[in-house]
């Protein structure tokens, strides 16, 4: 089954159709594991996190109200799971270092984590269509033409909504005086100054 027809499976998944869920799992599992690896740098941990996201997705399907398409929802869920995993590791490391008299998590690391949370919150406050297009681009890695095809809209509309999303995110994160740069392959970087250091955060 092509990924273009996968959104049609959501009503079946909500109704408890395991075969529909398995089709979505097979279609996205490998790509989501590769996506998670960008954060964890651990293949096994990446698989564990993705499997947990799918398990929760299936368990809550009957009551879940998707505010976006399945693909960006799953990518966002995996990204959040990875960030929570990293936060847990940092807390555990800080505790171990505290027990041994080390300094623990630095102030810059704490501020970077706060920035990640602010980014997630800011994305969540984007207008629905704007957020859906942004998530399909940034988290699902779709090109503008693919997004237009999936949502049945023009490429120009996708471009306009992406521009709107970046403007709103820049306004939401104005405390960090961010510079948003589009790099190679359309990757969007948020450049911020924390303390005396310049940090690049992939949106």
C-alpha cells in the first residue's frame, strides 16, 4: 500500500482493526527508527522508543482525537519520546555526579532543554493547518510537492503556510532573539545565544 492511502486507515484503526494498524506500523517503523536515532545515537534505544510510541498509539486509538495527519503525529510523538529519554538520562547523570561530588547538569544544558520545550509548545500553538504543514515538512521530511499532494492543496499554499509558521515561531521564541536559517536539504536551524555560547537547534 502506498503512503498516500495510509490516512484512510485511521478510521479503521480507531475501530480496532489490527490489520490496518499493522500496515501503518510497517510503513513508518523503519523511517521512525532512523529519525529517533538522530536524537539517541543508539539503534536499540531508538527501536524501543518507536515501539513504545506505536504501542501507546494503538492502546489509545479508540479515544484519540488527532489534530493532524497520522504521519506528523507519529513523528512528533517519537521526537517527544526521544527528548524525554534524553532528559531522563541527564537527570540520572546529574544525580550520579551529585552523589560523587560532581557539578551535574550545567546551566547551559538546562536552558537548552527549556528551549526544546518552548519549541514544542510554540509548534503546538500554531494554527491547525499551519502546524500540520510544518510538521509534515519538519518531522515527516516531506517536500513541498509531497505535502501538497497529501493534503490536496497547492504548492504555493504550502510555501505560504511554512513562511507563516516560521514567522510565528520566531515571534514565540523572541526571548532567545533567534535567527532561523534554512540549510542544506531544507533543514531549518534555530540559532540562539545561551550564555557565551551559540547553539544550533534543528526545528
